């Protein structure tokens, strides 16, 4: 089965690479030290510090594998190729929520870079996928878990 393509901006790629480097160097070393100290406490069968460190070690190793797989399948979004005629991954889209008469700006990103605190939404999310390919002034019906939301596209920028 082919691996899923991972859409990333240059900034997103740098973040993933930095996280991977941190986990492989500093975090692994830190956990190894915790395991070493915990083994000094004696009987491992009732050693909660040892168990916690081993569990964290397993989680870190799984995250490293996940990051390496993502980085192997990256498709970098070239910001110079992003247009503003229609909504695409990499665009910032200002929409008007018609029901609440509220303006909201979303940056459409790949699923790896989602950050709801910064209004970065996935191209695979209900809103993101509904906006893709649409033009300024179009009204889009978005089926969300809370019901259908109507959004009018006010502006598309890079």
C-alpha cells in the first residue's frame, strides 16, 4: 500500500525536522538517564520510575517512527506557486459565517500542520475540503458535526 502524501509548508517541514532531531538526541539521552537511575533502585518488578521511563521511551520511539515516515512522504507546498484565484492548500481565506454574521480567517494547511489556536485548518477537514477550489464571493455549504454552515468567501491571499 502506498504511503499517504504529507503536504507541508517550508515552516512545517522545519518544525517536524527540529522535533525529530530533538527526540533522537536530547529526549533519548534524557530517558536513557532516567532508566539508568531507576534501575539503581533495585527490584524492577515494583519500580514505578522504571516503568514510567520505559513507557515514555516507547512513546518517543513511536513518535520518531511516525515523524520519519511523514518526512519520507513530504510534498512541499511551494508558496511561489500558490495562486489566489481559487482556494488551495497554503492560502489564507477570509470567510463570512452567514448565520452569525462573523468574519473568520483560516489558513488551509496539510493535516500535519493543523493548529486550531492559529486558525490553521486541514485541507481534509469539513471546512477546508469544502473551501478548496472555490472562488471569491462564492457561498459554500459546509456539513459540520454541528449542522450545515454557510460561508461566503470574502478574500483569498497567500
